[in-house]
């Protein structure tokens, strides 16, 4: 008769297990007998948790502990010594070594490339290999023979399944040969063989001491077989976690056939043991049996769908089932993380109280860990962090991307500003130089590729881009040359056309990463590999170097993605230095563990439980025919984890209504719980503290009082106020005086984007430059083939930018249309009008209360009219101002230039009255161009502009006049670089009108 026991879900599993073992030890002869026990647990973490439970029960006193072993990692060497003398088992564990996961992934990737290498890249092959490896593990775990695949796809199936089956021949035909050549086997197969050997050994020769297999539900067939042997040994027993002994028989039978039910795994195990449910005994333990009403409520919540009609007649569950349960529904995942962190921080206010966040949502776990850092709490996140997201992993990815992109500004700056980058220099000075380099040549137009391109850009850069002129330029040249010397072996190899084996790329890459990581106090390897993530990365690099020794050459462009694909499966977990009373646990790590406060976070559908994802290789009917479990089995496992955690003494159920802006659906278990509570007339009794906790979180970062500041009104002294402005700045002075204050008095300039692609401003400059050059070359008469000649000037103006696809595809066709329109319009215009000057500078001096004020201008073009008057033209590649704006004085550029021309203020142009003002709209669209004349009395407009400017000068020559931001919201500029500096959003309504 099988000896099977149960610890109900409401009882801390490891504490109850340890207490029961100690009670048996006392009956067997005292504490020394404990060393003769063997305890098999699901994972290594469960073994550690049980050791801690024994330590708690002994009050910290030293004691002998039982031999604890994880079921999935039995010591094969130790077992082989025990079975050599057993008839029929000698040599059963003379097994080949197991392939490492990385070596297996690379071998599968090579097989994929050999089969389909023309259509996929190395990184795609690596990701496909990871998916194949998961299928391989499932097949070997379930013990399904691969020969079943041959007849798996009948004719009525879609053709792509036939293609998939052909692809899977990599596993059925190619993989066994690869394993034979490697002299190795898969880790899952080796585990199965070891478990089988252990079962056979104990079946033939049971150990003398007690053996307890606890916490496993036997979902792996090899594990279930071993549990069956342990349960029938004279000194053996199996302890189940959370078997529902109160469920009615009909529901139990339904759960046995429902893969998504939390009891499905244990029902299958009991069926294998040929043991009825009432044959399972309660574990003898003096611990309190938890909250029976809570256990019953959770059982009803998880009732199989086939028997949910029983909810109509529910009774026997009162409000005590909901004692110490809190429900938190937060608006966003950020607020959920903040609330959970605050709850965990509150837990520490009570001595010795513990708290654990249990969630499968890794983003939520990271957010909570980050939120706890505000109180200097480093929490143990058992799920760890992906190696690729750690500091060292990110550094390795960035250095590889920087090389393949030939020191493009964005990846180059990401590397140079990384905390690990030091270049053998003082890290602070190294990053200061990086910021100087950014301002000098990396912002604005993209320099030529590589470090040579950076050096050329430094040589061509204007002097005003360097803080200390030529001294800064020389320092940056030395800095870039230093970087070039460190990077040359790796970067030069990347630029070469020949593919290289990944191991060669890795060697060059790591050598560069180490050289760049060096500081003035530590060598590169010492800085790069010294912390936990560095040690994990060093292990990964070493394993990859060995595993990829025979991988075929790959192009340089594929190396960064290939490295990232291989790095994806590696996780870094902290080993020490974390808080002893707080923890963040994934579902696997949380099994069998309890804390005083259990916070179940991320309870949204698709997260907990996870979506039953479709298999990329086999459809559901194919999986069933093949003998693999359906995806819903994962839902059943997650449901069991939920029930176990929700049976704790103090439980918080948490979810976010929106995650990354996307609405979410509550977990099916929360919806089921709501339904059961309504059936019991207990709806609303679950303690809802959302508003209270959200209020506390809000107060963490909110001062006691918020007093919005008024709009800024700077009043600099007259000596600091500008005495010269251009005609375009006059418009800004009227519409947004604060922008003049910020630019001309504070000397603040907006930073250009990094590696900026040419924008509308640059397009306007090129068109202006081409038209200026053409008009100066042919001032008297247009040449033959004028459109072609203007097009040539356009090519000179655009220069190297024509090699950029977006410029060639979008801008150049527009310029060609502008050129055609311009020549057509100019041909007619030249019959009566003659160009006098283009891109001509001018100035006009006006008197103000504080002294002379100089108005500056640069006219795009001035023509001579038949009557001797002047025409002033302004080229606009964007939208020109309306005649209303000109008439009201808010677009005074052309009227002020008319004032200047009438006074003889333009170089080489004699004073004359202005008879025509016009904007030429040169959009290159449909139509490509248009003349938009300024209407009205031009002399009156000019005089009004002059009078308005004198009034403006007089106003700002008063020291009491402030430089306000957007004094007339209706006439505010469409765009300003200084709106954030003026805090417009703070003191205005929706960033528009000033708040009354």
C-alpha cells in the first residue's frame, strides 16, 4: 500500500514538513536519527528553504540535517556506486555527459543553416534552434518516441504542416547523428535515465533509512515513476502539496480530465499510484491547519467548469474565509509596483515579519525592486535578470553594435557614456570628453563613418562648437585617436568583407571591450568581470568560445544579433547581500514557500495565468496524436501555484487595469472569486484598500503644498539687453520676448539632434543656396537649358546628402519641380524685371532711449522694377505668413526690409522706393511654386513697421519691461526652443492661454 500524505494549501509547506520530520525523529531515537533521513524535493531552492525551516525550528542551534536532494538533479556518480552490486543494474549509469544548453543551441543552429542557410541568418537560426531545443526537451521529458512524427500529418492537413514536418527531420534524422559524434546526450534524457536508475535501484534494494519525497506533483513521467517507488518502499512516503481532500467526487473526476485545473497533476499521480484520494493521509504535524474556510473558498473558486452549477446552492462559507485578504486594483503597472513596494516596506515595521511578492510578471518584479531602492532596500529577486539587460550584458551588446555600425553617433555615445567605459583613463574625464565630442560633431549632421570620419568632422567643425576653442579641439582629436587605436583590430575586421567564425568575432570583441573598460586604477578585465553580472558574462563568454569553435563563418553584420540571440537564455541571479525578510519570487521559486505577507501580483489574464501559447511546430491535434501534453497544462500548474500562495495567513491580490497603456482583463481566478462571493452574498467583503494605498503612494513624491509659480518675467539690466537684432528676430521679439531673452541674453542655444538627418531647415538652405548661385551666375539673361543648369547648382548645394536615400527619394524630386517652376516663372519675369542682388546683407540704425539700435537683415533677393523701384523677395520653403499677419505687424520682415532699402541700408543697392514685396513659396508640391505678393499700401506698411519697431525698442529700453513668454497667445509662434525653459505648461491652460 502506497504511503502518501498531504499538507493542505493553508499550511506553510516546508515548516509543516520539517515539523513532521522532527516529530518522527523523536519517535525514532532522537536528533541523531535525522541524519539518516533522505528528503527529495522539486528544486534546489526548495532544499535551501527546507534547511532554513529546520534552522527556524531549532532556534538557530546547530543540528544534523537530513540528506536533501532535488528530484531533477540526483547525483549520478553517487548513485552509480550504489547500484554496481545490484543484479541487472551494473553499468546502468555509464552515461555520456549531457550537452550544455549553449552547445546544443549552436549545434541545432548549424543543422538549420545546413538545411535552409540561404533564406535565414545566423541569429535567426539561433532563435529557431532555441525553439527546437524546447520541443526536444518536451519530447524527451514525456518519453515520447520520435518515430511517431512520421505519420503525424495526414493528407487533409494544410500543406504548411507538411513543410513543418520536413523541417523537424532535423530532430528525427540529423540530431541523433550529431549526438553520436559529440559523444553526449541531451540533459532531459540523461535526467530521465538517472531517475529511472534510481527507481530501479530502490525497487531492488530499498535504503535502510527513511525516504520522503515531498512537494512534487509528478508532472514529469520519470519523476512520477520514482515517486511511485518511494511511496511503496517500507521506509518511504510521498508528501503532496495542497491536495484538495474536500472536493466532491464528481468535481474530482472532472479535475482529473481537465489539464487547466490545479488538482489535475495530483489526480494523475494518484491514478499512477493506483491510490484513491481517500487513501491519502494527513501529514502528522502539530501546526495550525490554516484557515479552513479560506481553503474551501479557494476550492470552490477553482471548481471545474463541468460542475459550476453547484455555485447556485453554495453555503457553509462565511466571512472568515476572507479574513486578511486585500484586493488592490491599480490604474497602471507603475502604480501597482509602487503600492507593492510600499506594502513590503510597511511589513518591515513589524519585527521578524516577512513578505514576498509572487508574480510571473518580470517587468513588475523589476519595477518593485527598483521602487524599494528608494529606501535602500536590496531585495532578492529569485527570477533574476536576463544577462542581456545587466550592465555588462548591455555593454557587450553596445560595443558589438558600435563596431558593426562603424561608430555611428548613437551607438558610439551609448558606449562612451556607459559606466563601464573608461578607455584606460579617469572615467569621469573620459565621459567629460565624450560629452564634449557629442556637442562638437555628433550633434547635427551625421559625420562620415568610422573614427576617421570623426577626425575629419573635428577638423571641419566651426570653432564655436568647442568650449575652449583650439585647446578643446586638440584634446578631442587626441581622444578620438586614442579610441581608434583601441578599437582598430575589431572595427577594421568588421569593415572587411570576409565572414569570420563567431569564436573569432568573440575574441576580437572581448579584447576591445576589455581595453575600453580599463580605468586609471583598474585593468579592463578587473573592471569588466568583477561583479555578479560580470562573472555571469565571463562564464557565458568562456562557454560560447568553447561551444562555437566549429560554427561556420558569419558576416560581421550578423554578429551582434547572433550574440544577443545566444545571450537571451542566460539569467543573472544575486547570491548574497539582499534583504533577509523580503523577497520577490517567480512561480517556480515560490512553490512550497510562505511568508507572513504573500503579495500575488500581476493577476491579469495572459500574465497569471499565462496564455496557452500555440506551439510553433505542432498544432493541438498533432500534439495530442504525438503524445505531448496540451498547452493548458501550464495553466493548471499556475492555478496550483495560485491556490498555494493564496492560502497564506495574510494575502494581497494585486493587478493593474492598464499595462503599458493597454487595458487588461482580470485573471480568470479573480473573476471566478467574484462570482463565488456573489453567490455567497459576500460580494464586497474582500478588503478593498486601493484608494488608500494609491493615496499613500501619491504622497511619497508630493510636497505638503503645491503653489504653481506665475509666468516668468525676467527684467535684465539695460546693459545686458541686445542693441542689435535681425528682422526675423524682431518677429520673435514681438511674439515671444522670452525667446530673445533666453537666446541673446542668457546665450542659450538648442542642442541639435544626434546624427540629425537633414530637415526642413536644411532643405530650405540648400534651395536658397542653389537659387542664389544660379541668379548670381546669370544676372542679365537666362542661359540655354536653364533647368539643367539650375539642377547642376542644386546638386552642388545638396552635395554629399544626395547619397542619403531619404534625400534622394523625397527632397531631390521636389527640388527638380521647384527648378522647373522657377525657370518658367523667371523667364516671364525677366522680360521686365532685372535682379540686382541676392543673399545681400543690410542694416539700419535707429535711435532708442538707451542709445542706438541696429536692425540687421539678409534679403533673399532684390530686383529692379521697370519704374526704377525695388522689389524685395523672400523665398519660403514652408508656409509664408498671411497678409493679415503682415498687416497687423506680426510678420514685419518684408516691411522692415522695405524701410531698410528705402534708406539705402543694403550693400551695393542704392536707396530707392519699394514697389513690390512678395513671398515665393517653393514647396515642390502641387503646385511646385507660387508668388504670394504682399497686398496693401506698401509705403504705409513700411512706415507702420518702422513706427512699431521704434515703439518696441522704446518699450524694452525701459528696465521695468519684462521679457514675457507668449504675451499674446493667439499670435504665439508655432514653435519655440524655449517653451520648456519658460515652464509654459506650468502656468498656462493646456500650454496655451495664461491662467487667470
